[in-house]
C-alpha cells in the first residue's frame, strides 16, 4: 500500500538515533557511514536507528520486524518522542511530532495515539472497567462519560462480565485484552504495539493476533505493530518493514517479502515460510501459451495461492488472472503444483495444503 505524503497517517523521514556522548556530532561526518560495530569501536556510540524513512497510510497495519537489537523498539518510541531522536522528522496526521512543544506533545499522546506494550501495565488495585477508563480519566472526561465508553470497549474486546474483576484474577490473554480496550477507549488516530503478545503462550498469542485482526476490521484504526516473529508479521501486516542493525533492509507486502526477498538476510528469514500460504496468484501466473484456452474462470491477482489452489486444480482450463479489469496472465495445475512441491522439499515446511490432482 502506498499513499501520497499529504495523506499519510504517519510519515517518517531520515530518522536517526545514536546513543552516546557527542552523538549529534557524528551526523554529517564519515563516521555516520560506519557499521554499528565499527562506530561503537571507534566512538563508543551506538547507532540504534540509522536514516529510517517510511510512510503509513490511514487504516494500514504496518509491521516493523527484526531480531533483538535491530532497533525496532527504539524506533516505535521515537515516533512519540518517548525517546528523543538525534535527527529526522516524524509527522503524524499533519502534526510534526519532532517539532512539537511539550504541551502539544502531551496533547497528542493523550488524544491521538495509544500504545500497547508487552507488559500490560494494568493498575492492580483497579477493576477492569476502571483500568480501561484510565486514559479517559487522565484526559479529564467526566465519570459517566468515561465509564460508558469503557463499557463499550470491554464489550468490543470480549470481556463482558469481567468489568468488576481485578487484573490478578485474569489470564495473560485477558489482561492483554484489557490493555487493548484501554488503548481503544481514547479513540486514537494511531495505535502502536510493541511486541504485545511475545510473553503469551502460543495458543493465547494466536487468539490475540486474531483479535487484533477482528478489531482492525471493526474499528479500522491505523496500526504500527512491532514484532520479532515473522509468522506474526505475515499474518497481521498489510506491509512489513524489516530492520537489521538499525537500518531498513526491506519494506513490502507479505507476498513481496516472501516472493522477492531483498537480500540473503531476508531470504534466510523467509526460507521456511509455506509460500502457498503467503504468495498471491501474481507470483505464479504466466503468459498464455499459443493456442491455450482462455475460457477458464477468472480470479483476481491478489488471491492467496493456498486459497485458490483447489479451484485451479479442479478447473479443466487455465484460470485467467486479472487485476481489476486488466488481464495479467493464466495459472494452471503445473503452476500451482510447482509451489506446493517446492514447499514439500523445503526443510521444516508444512504439508502441502491441497491434493496433487483433480478430484473426480
């Protein structure tokens, strides 16, 4: 997804964060071009975020992914100046965060952005309903208004009946739902998630990922989601930014990251991903051969291979692939099986999601 700069919900330009004494003197010198390891050895400074630029469209789920130490958590804190950037600009819905006064920044944090962290940060002496209402209370909303709004959010995240429970009476997944409700209660323009599910058990984590997808479909908030987990990134993200040593390695849709990794680092990341679960038909289609039938059914190019495979295998004619009204190419049995068989040959891959022939 791309957007004009004037319409971006979030625009980041040339953002830097260097930790260490005299860090601001490094920019504009040859030292700024050094690798993180070289810079630290020479100056003692740590390059946490290096010349990062990207845009997030309204309503987009934008995932920032990287291993520990890649700079992703520092990046999300720079976006609201929980950490002050060394250089660069951050513009959020037309507001330049990096130039905002303390009063304006406080206003933006209270009214326009909400954060969900790995550690829930719930107030243990407050009931669920009061935890959800906390941001509204800080904002100065009257009690009746904030409790009514909080009840709506409790219902939205599936915690109806637990309004009077205390945090220690809830499971980890339920506590994180309270965190989601609290973030949504202030009706933010932008939601930021910093590895919110990484401490949860796998099954609960999957449920919470599904919950984020559901909530996004219902409320349509712009979301920036930080994770070290590729499967989580592929599941949640409209687009994914991959970081390494504070720098951007690649920005793309899930199918672009899996289908056309930018370098060996990304290629290694995605090597065990079942490609049929991520790639769309545009990655497996081809031009029609001379004399080949063009009477087959029509599918859109953004259809996931796994979801389209059975219909294609059951079709007597090649399936025609379109982008809207524009004809792009065709897909037949061999094109689908090439992806499925390749998955079966990859170490650690999941079983093929479809059979290897037409049903009778």
